[in-house]
């Protein structure tokens, strides 16, 4: 089958592959309090810090954050005419150079980089890209979130009452 559009066919043996895992799923929400209440009524236990709610979900985290903030952070317009779905998948790594390497590899594979890797407001380092179908990924080094040897993510106790 011939490649289409910007999709680049690469020989997997020549590329260092990204670990096959998702660290965080960020859901852009219209009303943070309403959404937190919804998930807590399902029995989930959330912690809020800086207008962001974290739910431990096995070796991953589900994060609720204002939809407008998610779009701005990812460098994507959310004006009603874009294809932004309000959800970002995150792949957390142990260092800044890994962020650079993975975002570069994604671009080489045909992704559209929406935000070059840079310092973040939370003291980390992250870049964003969209896959060939428009799904948004964040690659992040966040020193405040622990990664296990297997790549599992643990949300720390932020000291919040919830």
C-alpha cells in the first residue's frame, strides 16, 4: 500500500521506539467542579492542585483541566472549527532530552508538532504533537510525578482534602 499525505513509512529497526504506554489522559472540561463531582460520585478519589484534578487510575492518571487551558497548553486552537477533541494523551519520561528525542521522532514519523518542547508552568518540560489522525499527545518530563521502573505513574499526595 502506498503512503498517503504526510505519513512517512519508516523501518522500525532504524528507530528507537517510544515505550508502549500512556502516563496520563487529560480531559478538557467546561466546568471543573461539575466534572470532579461527577467522577467522585462514581467512587473515584480526586486531588485538586492549581485548578487541576488528578485521579489515580492504576498505573496511570486521569486529569481534569479546563478545556481552554488544555487547548492553549497544547498550542491548538479550540474555536469550534478545529478538530481538537478536548483530550490529550500523555507519555511521561524521565528526562528533558527524552522529551526532545520523542517529539523529534514523532515529527520524523509524520506527526504535526503543535508545541515545541519547552519549560512548563509546573516546573517540567514538555512538547505536543498530533498524530496523522489529529489525536493530541504530550511528551513530558514532570519532576513532580513519579515514574516506576515499568513506566507506571503515581500521583503524589498533594496534601489536598479530597
